[in-house]
């Protein structure tokens, strides 16, 4: 008999409280950009302390640390792709309809987890007591870490300058859940760049709390987190549930830190399902027109075929042959850095 695995119970393990505020795309000058009007939520309570404890116990399993640990040029410790096989509670928590309904409501669009592989990607940053103390006492501490919400944690030396530049995420939406006690932590905010170059900062979530961010369409970065010995976040990525909403997911930042035998099938499966759904829909539409005695819509069909061709080309481009993927090396992200940052406006940092 296997050891008892706690079963995810939404009544007991969800502890949802509405975020105090949500920043909309139009608030930051991105009207009609992306797949939803929502840019980012303020931190909100999502899971109970007990749920966080169980999630943490699942990432401490030997089979997880042994087989799912990744490091790259921009992130020295991540756990990826472990949930489906080794973390039944975590997997159930993120795939439960009530959890998905909460995230969807906050995101302003029906979402579904991007794929099994991207459920609860973990960013690990563990420091010694001395390092954490030094950070708390020294305002200008060096060699601290910067964290990006989808899992980038980099060491560097220049204090205030972010090490990983401004970027967009690979997937439409992310939900970033804090699994650490943040009592002594400062920083770790999400900074967003508005359409006219202003910087807005949203405070990071505390233990059991999360933020939802439309990261694919918003140029953002995370500020350094200082002063605590550990910072562990779980990042779950989401995509639109409907096959008729655009899906501009890419694999750029994840391909080099993934088991491609797991990541690629997740990606291809839903992309092909989208195509299947759209083809069926188009076929029925065409047949119905014919039955109704309407003229064949050549222009409409050509537009559909072109859109489908673009979709397939995009899918094909993201599937880089395994022997051409440099494990652990993430190419510089395509968004240019801001050379001179305008004054920052801080929100949600009470
Ligand atoms: Fe990000």
C-alpha cells in the first residue's frame, strides 16, 4: 500500500480572497493588446497554509530533486515537469475546475493550464543565514538574486540594475504562487513597462498568495528579492480554453530547460486540437452554406486557410530539433532594455 497522499479538497485547500485591485491593459496603454483586458492582479490569497505545506513536501521528494532539476545561464535552480507523475496534490490543485475558474475570472478570459509540463514550475533560491542577514543590513548588497515570475533567478553584481532585461513570457498568462515565508523579504516586485515607457511596480505575493499576469503581452521584469533565506515560487502557465482565441505561445524561454519528450507532446497536442476544432467548424460552416443554397465564400475560406497555414508554421517553428537545442542556454530575449528609466510609480506596496 502506498503512503497516504493528501487529496486536494477545494473546500479545505482553496482559501481564495479577491485581490484588492487589478491593473487593466488599458490602464497601461495596451488597449486591444493580448487576449484579455486584464494586465496583472494585485496579490491575492489562493491556497491555504496546509495546501502550501503539502505542495512543498511534494517538491522535496527525492525523485523530483533528482530528475526534474534544471539550471541555465539565467536560472540556477528550477524544478520542471514533475507534477503529473510525482506531485498528485499539486497537479490536482492546479487542474481543479474551481482553481481554474478563479484564475479565469481574474484573468478576464476562460483559461486552461497550458500543459501538464508547465504545472507548478518551481523557482528555487536558497541563501545562507549570513547572506540573508547581509542583505537585510546592507542597502547596497551585492551578488543578490533577481527573480522573474516565470522562473528566472540570476546572480549578478550591480545592485539596482536588473540583470535579466525586460522581457515577455512564452505563454499568455502566468499565475505565480509564493511558497515561502516572506516576513523578512523586501523587493521581489513585478515591474511592468507601460506603453509610454513608465514603470509600474506591483508588490510580490506573500506565502500562499499569488498574482495573475498576462506576461506574453506585457513587457516586465522582477525586482530583486532580498533579506530572506529562501524564496520559492510556483509558476503555472495558462492559455485560452477556447480553440478560437489566438494562441501565440512560444517555447523560447523553456525549450533549453525541459524534457522535450514531455514538453513537445504537450505543445503539439493542444495545437493540433485547436486546428482540429477550427477545421471542423469551418467545414460545418461551409456545408451549412451549401445546404442553404448560399454562394461559396471564397474570400472567407482563403482567409481561414492562410490563418491556418500561419498557425501551423508557428507550431513547426517552435519545434526545434532536439540536437539543435542547447540545454541550459536561453537566448537573449528580444525586448530591448530601457536605457534611461523614467521615474517609477509604485502601486500596491503598502
Ligand atoms: Fe516573465
